[in-house]
């Protein structure tokens, strides 16, 4: 059927769902059996630069001096690490553990 329409062999599986070597039957069977359309692979993607222990050290540094700039925090953290990390990495890891640099809003004192 797909050959008659002039499709490439890779498109033949999508156009002809009955084809035993097509992709559509594989996707449909995975969806019906496991309820997913993509693979849920473990350990996929890039490895983290900082371990969980390094992140704990980072949060301790920040909790002691919470008004310190990111460059100074990075310099202090790099003393503890074997391979130095960038300021962007430090900020990314702090955001991952819900530590954000935000200024408090100045509120006027209202008395009656």
C-alpha cells in the first residue's frame, strides 16, 4: 500500500498500520501494555556536576551568609570541590533546592 503511494520505507510503517515491521504497531502495543508513548529511561541525560553532598555544603554556605553574592559563594564552594564549578551552576543548584535571591519589599509602617 505504501509502496503504491510512493512513500519511503520509513514512512511505510506509519501509513500502513498492519505492516509487521512498521513503527505504529510498536507504539500502539507499548501504549496499550504499559500506558506510555515514550520510554521512561532511568539515568538518561547529563550527569549533575554537584553531588548531593556538594549541594548540602552549598546550602550550608548560603544559610550562614544569605546576603552573599553568587560569585563569592562559588569561590567558597570551589575550595571544597575537586573540580571547580561556575557561578551559573551554583545558581542553578540553589534554584533546584528552592533558594532564590529576592529582595524584600519595603513596607511603610502604618499606625493609627
